[in-house]
C-alpha cells in the first residue's frame, strides 16, 4: 500500500510539472503571436513592408529620444484619451440614424468625426465636386445648426470614404440631453449635373477624456488577469516590448512600450457589451451557437517617432496598440 501511495504521489507530481510546462509553453506562444501582431501594426501605420535599417550617430539619436521614465511621467499627468466609434443603426437616403450609449455622457469630447462611405453613380460626371452641410435633425424633422461640412467627388473614383470633422460643442449638447437618438442629415447642394449618390456606411468616432478624475479603488484593476494560467474569464495580460532588444533601431521614441493584450474565455450566456448581448439573442433566435470572444474595447493613444529615410523624422499617433480594457463580444 505504501509503495502504491508513493507511486501515485510521484505520478501526480509528474502530471503537475507537465501541466506547468504546457501552460508556460502556451503562454509563450500567446505572447509571441501578440507581439508579432503589434509589430506588424506599427509597420502598417508607417506603410513599411519590413523594419528599416538605419545608421544614425548617437548624437543625432539622443536629440530626439525621450527617456522611458520621462514618458511614464507624461502619461501619468495627462488624462488617458479614450476612442469610441458608434456605427449607424440605419441610413435612409441622406439621413443617418444613431443610437448613442448613455456611457458617453461621462466623457468630454476633444474631437469628433463622421466616417462616411459614399458611392456615386457611374453615369454622372464624377470629376465634379459636390459640397454640402451636416445638420442635426430633431424628432420633428427640424434642422438644427450645422455641425460640419462635407465635400466629395472631384476625382476619378466613384466611391470613397470621408472623415468629416464635427462641431464637438454642438454634438455634446445633443449627447448630454435625455435623448439617446442622434439623427444627422447630410444636405448636398444642387449642381448642374443630375447627381445620383448614396451613402453605404456611417459611424461617429470620438476622441474623449473622462469628465472627473476617479479615485483609485481597490477594484480598479479587476480586468487584470489574476494569474497567468487563468483562462476562465476575459482579462488583460501585460506585455513589454523593447525595440532595441529586437533590433528595431529605426524607432526613436519610445524605446520600450508597456501594453496589454486580451486573454481568456467568454461564454455565450454572459456578455459584457450590448453588442455581444444582441448577437447572442440573435443567434438564439436562429438556434445557432454564438461563440463569444475576448476583444479590446478601449485604447490609449501611443506616439511613435521613427527615422524613415536618412535623418528624416516621422511621428504618428497610433490608437489601436495600447489596450485599456477588454470585454466579451
């Protein structure tokens, strides 16, 4: 009996060791894949096919470098910028309908853009430029003040995507009202040509900060994975990338980024977002299984500066790398 107990104990210990090795190996693979995706995003944003090899003197390099600890100080002083994108629920001719989540009232908007996909009929003179204004429409179909100007056409393309700056102050008044509906009318001026056009997709993109500094609470980091082997919930795992260590010497600043990636499982009976809940209900009606996934819902902006050609400097703000929050979709 004693020999059997010892054998079982050895077998159990061996099984635990194998499990730890498997978990560690899986985690390394996960981090490696995430790291490669982040690096590819950086290349894509700068329109590079591969990392650049640059030969810049240390004197020139130090002129542009920002120390890692200094960047952390700046990040702590500055309120984190949150990016939202609200897709339209319906487009009817020149009127676009939106449902605005109440959570947006907790934010101050720095910038707002209307993203608009348009299509021009191939029979019209697409070299002509079409101009117009964007208005907020009331429930009684009354036009309020203009919140933006639109211009499209004027080239050889019959379709395209516009990013139109909107008046943040006027837009904020509507969003902070009791109404959760936002209707926008795109009024295009008449031209000599009998124009035929349509809008295929629209969304509003917000750059915002929280209205008030929230006091740090004990549950502030609930979204952080409690253990590296945890797969039972959707959470954040930390990831550090040092550009010098991987040979990316063309990146001037930052030399290192501390980011997160989404990890864990989601279950069809639980969703952290209205979209996820709606998808689950839709799949339930169709008797189809909804496979929920853990995905990023909020980001912080990241400024990256590189040497592109010789001593030519280029800086870009990247909004889809520094993950702030994950949710189930």
